[in-house]
């Protein structure tokens, strides 16, 4: 092999090595950026999860006051538990929130409630009050159990 051919092959090999090194460096940068995005997403997920847990705890502290009745609290808590992918419907005590939510699904809310005539509102209020009285003890146990529940 002539010296010129040897130099051409050598230059081609150096070129391939340089391109390979550039490509490897580029892929490492992309992997690092991908990992940072994943880590940021996981952090955001954990942050949102903690906000929902904190919301549940605030609801549990304020339930039973003039500001928040058991029906509304049960619906909100069940919704937050669903968002956390926590199915506690089989839990002996905490199931009260699921029971109340299920029993009151047919009752209109928000704008629909405002559009109801007074007799219908009274009927639904009496119904909700009867559920609160009927499940009062179970709801208190549910409150205590959920306050002590360890969200993992």
C-alpha cells in the first residue's frame, strides 16, 4: 500500500472517530436533558399529589362547620381520592365518603341547584340532612381514619 493510500485511510478513520465522538457527546446531552425533564415531571407530580393530600386534610378539619357540610365534603374528598388513585371504598371506615357520594349523585349541583324551584331544594335538603344523620357516626369514624391514613 502506498503512503498516500495509507494517509487517506488514516484520515478517514480519524474522521469517523471524530464524528462518532461528536455523536456520542450529543446523545449524552440529550439523555441528560431527558432525565432532567423526567425528574421535573416527577417532582411536579409529587407536588400536585401533596396538594391534593393537603386539600383532603383541610376538608377534614373544616367539615361539620357552617362553611362545609358532610355531603359537600364527602363529594370533594371522594373526588380528590379518585385523583390520587386511592380506592378506599372497601375500607371499613373511610367508605362513608363513597356511600354518601353515591347516595347524592342524583342531586343537582352548582348552576342546576340555583335553577331549582324552592320545593325541590327543600326536598333535596331534607334528603341530604337525613343522610348526614343516618351516617353521622360512620362519617366521624371516616374522618378520624382518613386523618390518620398514610398516603404513600
